[in-house]
C-alpha cells in the first residue's frame, strides 16, 4: 500500500488532517477514528496515524474533497479542548504504531530441568526482566562495533576500496579507544600550517562569509524572521524530494538506554559538519560537499564517540582547520553560534538537515554507505527526542568557552611567528636588496646569452661568403653559360 502525502494543522478544538490522493473515487474512502489513532483507506492508499493524545471516537465533523488540488480535509475533534498535539510534523513518528500505556512487555519463564537453581546467583535477573548484551556497559577498549547505536561489525569485509575512501582507519581492527588515538594522530599529520596561515592573514573572503546573515536551511523565505516555522500553516513544509525520502525510510522503534547521550553528541558532530559546509558555500552545495561532510565529521570518518559536549565541539573545530576549503577559527566560532540556533529551531529543521545529508550522500559514491551506517537511523531517531533535550544541548554549547590553546594545534605560537615575519617585512622593506641584486645578476646573464645567440647567424653568413669567394673561375664561368 502507498502512504499518501499529508499534513496536519490544529486549533484548540480540532485536529485538521489534509490528505492528498489524486485520481481516485473519493466516495470509496474509509475513515476510522479510535482514541489515539486515525486511519484512512482508499485503494491503493493507506494512512495510519498514531497520536500522543486522544481524539473523540466519532466520525469527522467535516470531510471536504478539493478536485483541483486532489486534497481531502478531515476535521477531527480533540477529546480535551485546548490540548496541544506535539510533533505533528514528525512523519515517521506518526506512522509508527504506539504501544498502549497499559500494555506490558511480554516475558518468558524458563523451567530448568535437572539443573541447579541459580535464582540467588550473581548474574541472575529478577523474574520478567529482559537480558540484553547492551545492558552491560562496555569500556572503550572493549568496543569494536560502530554505526548508529553501535549496530554494525564487519560491515566493510568485502568493501575494502570503499573503506579507504570513507574512513581514516579500519574500524573492525581497532577498538573505540584506538580509534580516538588514531584520529588525533591523523589530524596532527594532515594539519597544513601554510594553508591555515594563508586563510588567517590573506583571505578577507572568510570574514565576509562568517559575518553573512544566512537563512536557516529548509525554512521557506516567506516565513518571516521571528516566526516559528514549526507552527506555520504553510501548504507544504516538506519538498517533494524530502517527502519521497521520508516515505522510504524504514519503520523502526528504538529502545536505547545507556547510549542516548552518545547518540545526541554524534548528532551534534554531524550537524556541525553540515553547517560548516552550508555557510562556507553560502547556502549552496557542490559535488565536493559529500567529501567535506564525511571528513569534517569524526563520527562519519573515524567512527568515534565522544563523552561530553566540550569534546565534540573541540573535535569539530579542530577538524574544521584541517580538511575544508576555508580553514578559519573565526568561521568555526560562527558555526558554533549557528549550531545553537538550529538546536533551538525545532525538530522539523533538524529533520530537514539530515534529509539533505542523506540526499547528498546518495549522490556521492561510496558515501551512500554512511546512510546505512548512520544517517537513515538519525532521520528517524531525532524525531523521537524531546525538544527540551535539544534545548539543553544548545545551552551547554552556549556556555562553552573555547580558546586557541584548547584546539591543540599550537595555533598561538604559529600566529605569533607569522605576525613577527609580517612586522619585519613592514619595518624593513630594504631587507630584500640582496634578493633584488641576485635577480638583476640573473637578468644580466640572460641578456648576455640572448645577445650571443643574435650574433651567431651573422658569423655563419660571413663564412658562407668566404667559401663562395674561393670557388675557381672555371666553375663560375660554367654556371654563367648555363644561365645564358
């Protein structure tokens, strides 16, 4: 069955669902409303929406079909007038089946026959409690898995060439602790001092880019500044491409306990990479954007995990001085501000960002593999996070104070030496006299060689004349007779 395009708006009393179903006989449609669930069926379309709050179990108070737009508008009554239905833009969350609050997880009892009773032994859980390997929190040197929620191992067993293109290390041969060490080593080796100093002192374009007032990605230009995009009643909050991507995402439920903070920190790392490229390219993307996003994010290129917000931001800022086209700490500080704006902007904006990342990687072979490892799951998972958690992350980032010395690339010393050289050149313009004298000597040598080459043909001409004069008279007379 096909999931039709839809959007939802609400008032204090009603929830309004607009469903687009072209080229159908609308009179054959079936609609059901049951507590938290709304169902629309009209072959070949099926829409099952699950809400966090209850609806009145009655037929829609109105249902209107527009033949020009192929849209059917259903007006449903809320059980509790004034209640606000959150996350009506989180498509995948609405499509996932919600468990009843009273529903208990099924458990199984195992009867031990002819064995010892281990009820009081260490390692035995209480009756009814699930046993999962992930419940045991592993140390970094014990973790060899990677991907979203450490969900993959041996993913690259038959993808050696792709691994070399995507990653700076082999995740199957290094544990989490070793990956962090290899990442730092790689960053130190690839830091280009000349590139950094050139951008620091000789590239005024970077300052303009950092100061540019750039619209948030995915927010329509007609949404005025200061208005909440999440609350706008714009006809379409998702483009056709975005909707198609959302519709193809798998239906999953995530039961994540110990790894929640890690996933949010990885989300911040990937978001920083996207915003750096977005601002550097002034709101556009290029054929190289996939490479840049891949390299800027330590999560996507080294499969690492950080332990706190400060470590994530430091890593992102350090890598922004090593890999992208523009390598500027001032630009990184601006991205840090952008990061706060996006985290506070709501889940809809974040979802649009990750849908764009997925789209970029789909067109950048072999980076489409990163969608499988991380991005697809983040597109789904970020919809389930309470907005308050994003607000907390934003507040933590605002409170961070990061200096050049924290980046661990000796930036202060490098800039100091560069400034001394620049100052010497300004104060001692005659210091180049020796170089100018050497250049003049070289020019004089070149001039002499040119003059010698000019005189050479004249000498050859004289030699020909001499040879001509030594001819005997008989030969000359014979030549004259022939001419006559």
